[in-house]
C-alpha cells in the first residue's frame, strides 16, 4: 500500500513550487528598492565613520540595531498602544467618511451643508487641533482615536464621493428602468464602481493613521511610540529614537500592505488611466 505521506507528496510539491515562485517573483520585482535601501544604510554608516558624528547626534545603523536588542521590551510595550490607536482611528475615520459620502450622493442639500464643514476641519492643522481634543476628552484613548480618524477622514470622503458618482450612467438608467430602489442601486452599481477610489484613499489613510496616533501621543500621553519619541529626544537617546521611528514606519508600511492585499482580492477593475 502507498503511505499517506507518499500520496500527499505530489499534491504538496506543486504548492511549494508555486509559493517559491511567488516569493522569487516578489523579490525580483522589489530588488531595486531593496538594493537602494541597503545602499542608503551603507552610505549612512560610512558618513558616520568618516565624519565621526557623535552617537547622541546621529547613531550609526549598528547603534540602532543594538537599540532594538537592548530596548525590545520598551519598544514592544509602546508599540501596542500606537497600533491600537492607529487601527481604531483608521476604522472610525473611514467608516464615518464612507457613511457621509453615501449621504452626500443621495442628498445634495446635505452635501452643500456639511461638505464645507469637512473642508474647514481639514484646514485646521492637526497639531493645533490635538490639544483641543485632549482638553475635551482627557489623556485617554478617545482623543488619540479621534485624531487618527480625522487624518484618515477627508481623503476617504473625497474619493468615496467621486467613486460613488463614477457609476456608469447607462447602468444607473437600467436600474431605474427595472424599478430598483436606491439601496439596490447603491450596493449593485454605485458601491462596486467606487471600490478603486475607496482603496486609493484607504492606502493613504493606512499610513496617515499612524502619524495621527503619534501626533496625539506627543500632545498628551505617557505611553506609545509618540511618547517614546519625545522621551528619547529629550534624554539624547538617539539610537532609541531612531529605532522608534523605524518601528513607526514599519507599522505604516504593514498597514499599507494589508490594505493593498485586500484591494487585490476585492477590486476587479481599475479606473481608466490607472495602472
């Protein structure tokens, strides 16, 4: 008799080959970026050596790596609050923006009344708005989520309104001839047509939410990556400062990548002229 391992081997081998091919393909597509990044790190190290720059001013890449090792627990402890704030802000800001966009598309009066208010709020620098929210809501989680959400809100609102209105006029006319309700038109025509616009905004919001959470932590917090950046700066702990900034950047990149993966699974068409 043929063992179960032998029977499963032919099936698993093509799967492993496909995964390997996909990995190699991804690396080859991103090879220029990888090489450029490594080149910048090497250049950074060489500049530190040549000009003998003090560590408290600008640490070397080796110093930053050591900071990751020596402060792993501190970085992790401050990473989790920022991750929570950025994620909740991302969800909150985009949900409100999507709901408002749907309302605006179905009510011209609502758009005329509230769209200028959204523009006005966007015009206020977030660094100026953050202290106001901290005074109102305190130093807890709420103001940080609101600030992260506000940064995500406006790009998604603008793109979602445009996307909902990008539906084919012929399809809209057909749905009306078939006596479709506004809800049916929204879910079967408008919403699918808006997905490329929505995901374009969500990718911006994914990175912006991290920035919003960090700015909120600068204003009033004793924990989080933003608070750790302030602490490391005032104590001249440059390696820890750089390590914290790298963690924040990696978080933004991971959130961007997650949105891109979801987009690849969901979006089946692209607007004309996009790549």
